[in-house]
């Protein structure tokens, strides 16, 4: 096997040389064919500049009488040339992808500032009543509920009472809001958007003839539903409690309300000082060992596997144990494990995550921080991942003594994993659960830090057939399947997936201007390039020259800045 690895290295060099040679030969043949066709036809293609010049000349005569037609046509012709440039950049070749960071992230930034017409919050005494919220699920599921609770309070013109966390879920964590989040910061940072109080005033409670009205709204309810069904009850009873509040607000809502979601999720929900300090300590300890590291979020606990309805090769013991856990959810349908795997609904095993990362190009010297609960199967399940990545660390390994006060509280432990995962250079998940979605959205908002989610539908079939192919073939297929799942900015489109995962209303394009447009402050063009165009000073030097060349010669091909097949880049 070792000899095969050495041969593979030489083979890769040979493939690279062959690829460069074949590309050059194909290009040369194309040029010869083009010359041959031109010789036969004795015609040369007419460029856009000649067409526009002729039109300008003809209409220039007319403009002597009209006085404005030519100037208008000149403006449109300039716009046409610029549009041609951007389309060429956008439709460029599928260049190599840097596996550690997105090269096009520099063109984007998080933008959640409220608009000029977004009115300030109504005061407590002027509001329509008090809204009580009972969140549901684990830490990150509750985080979505808290975020949406603020937006619902805004829709209802209600005063929001600090949400109550779930003490009865599978995790049995009795932590309150104040134990996990900085409650004073939460209230003050959102004061201009929604009035928030820590409890309903005693005077209001004593004046009520009946206890607070309790109701559960349907999942993904629209703002209109809250106005039609909840607001009349709130006005009548003054205090309403919404229970099991997770994903109870529609995904697609008004853009200003979407931006409010981002202000809550990415700014107002700040962890308490003890959690924040320990999380940052773990980040610093990882940084002392390595300049960059991957955080892998493994949802491979028994409850997760049971809920998925999948089978992981553990025989009758696994089927019995997970089957017993599955009985806790009476409404779950009977599922076919094979069918779920084919549909891409099964979380990747730790071994499969390791194989995917190695196939993408991460070497065994790469440092891993593994964020997880109690892994089903324990060390035996984790061993294959450890062998693929010996530099394997967890919060328990990095802070055994300091972690002891947090051990009885699963949500606080999850918050520590959240911090380290957020600060990592690359975030990888084996599932599409709540933490995976929440962190993916945050990392997009905070600068499109590399976030890899497995293309489980295609990878599952590949993993089952991996023994039928050599490593190079397997790795090439993994790289191909993972395009579009690497956290690139162009993966995010309006209306795609959960807003918490794809916060499209809160990510803006940085404006790009040509040097000769600097005097024209009214004309800014957004540049979105899916091609690799270099980074840092390389962009400043080579990028601007190439763009200028394309501007002057719009018929040229896409910009290419040097060799992009160096280590650290994902190539086909």
C-alpha cells in the first residue's frame, strides 16, 4: 500500500503534466482550426467596438439636430461592454478552490443595519401586551426560537419577556437564559427594535382576571397568522404565552424583519462571560499548536441516530438499542434505512467524515477540534477518524479541570463547542442539524469563512462503492460531488433553505469601480466572480491589470492569475 502511495504521487505529477500538455494542444488545435475556417471564409468577425463606433458615427450626424441621441447611445454602449466583462468573469472556467478559505469572500460583508423607515420600538406601556415564549429543544434549536420570538414581538407590537429555556428535552438541562446568554446585553442591544423585560410586572399580573393565555402556533406561521390569530387574544388578555416555540415563524418574511433576525442571532445573543472566556481559551490553545485548524461537528449521539432511522453496521445490538430509543417519538413513521441513506438523510460516520476530508486534500498533519456529545459506540467509533487525523482534540482534552463546572449542563457545553467551531478556519459537519445550520449562517455573515457540509446524497452511494475503486478515483469523485457544498458565496440564493443557514438578506456585495469611474460616484457596479482571482496583493497587482486588459479587449477569455493547482487548492 505504501508503494502504491509513492506511485500515486508520481502519477499525480504525470497527470498534471499531461493535463497541461493536453490543454495546450487543444488550444493550439483550436487556433489552427479557427485560422483554417477564416482562410476558407475570407471573413473576419466584426467586433462590438466597430459596431458601436459605426452607430455612434451615424447617430452623431443626427445628434447635430437632436442634440442628445449620441450621448445616450454612448452611455448604453459603455454599459454593454461592462456587462460583457462581468458575464465573462461570472462564466469563467471552474477554477481550483482553496480548501482553507473562500477566495471570493472579500467581495461580501454582513449587513443587518435597519432601514431608515424601520420605526423604533414601542414603549412597554404603549405596547399591545406581554409575550411569553417557551423555547424548545437543544441550545441551537432554542436559539432559533429566541431569534424568531423577537421578530414576532415586533410584528405584534408586544413587549417581549426574556424567553424561558427548555428544561424537559432529551438533554435535561435546567439552565436558564441568564446562565447561557448575557441577558442585560440582549435587552439593551435590541432596545431600538423591541422592548424586552425580564418578567411581567407584578401590577399587571395582579390586575389580570385569568392566568396568561397559553397557545401553540403552527410551524412556519406567517406574520399574517400572528396578526389574525394571536394579536386579538393578546389585546384581550394582555399576556400570551407561546409554547414549544421553535421554527414557528415563516422562513420568507419582509426584508427588514429578516435583518432583525440577523441582529438578534449574530449580535444580541452573546454568551455569558464564563462561557465566552473558556471558549476563547480553547481557541488560543488550538492556535498555540497550529496556525489553522478544522472544527468538526459530529452529531453521532444515540438519540440522533435513532431519530434518523438509519443503520450504521452495528448488527442486532444497534438495531435493538436505537429501536428502543426511537419509541420515545410515537409519531415517527417507519423508515427504510437503505432508502434514507440513498436520499442522503443519514449523518456521515466519523470514519466517512475523515475519508471526505482526506479526499478533499487535508493532510494527516491537519489539526482537528471535534465538537460532539457522547458518540454512539465511543472510542471504537472514533478510532478510524483518529487514525486519519492524529492531531485530534476535544474540549475535554484541552480543558479537563476548567470544564468540570460545566459538565452537568449540556447547553453550556454546546455553547463552548459553538465558540471554538465559530473561530475555526474550517467548519465541517456530518449532518444538517440545528448547530450545523446556525453556524453555517453565522460564518457566511461573518465573512464567508470556509464551511463544508457533505453532499450526503451522492457521498453515501460513493462510500458504499469505495472498495470498487482506487483512492485517486475516489478522491476525484469526492471533490466533484462537494462542489457547491464548500460554503462559497454563490451557494447562497434568496429563498434557498432555512434563513438561519442562508441569511441572504444580511449579506451584501462590496461595490467595485473601475479606476476611470472614480469621478463618477453614482455608478457603482457589483463584482461577483466565481473564478479564482487571487488574494491579497496578488489581487491588487495582477487582478487589476487583468481586469483592465479585459476592459480594453472584451473579446478575451476569462482572467487567469498564475497556476492554481498548488497545495491547498481543490482541483477537479
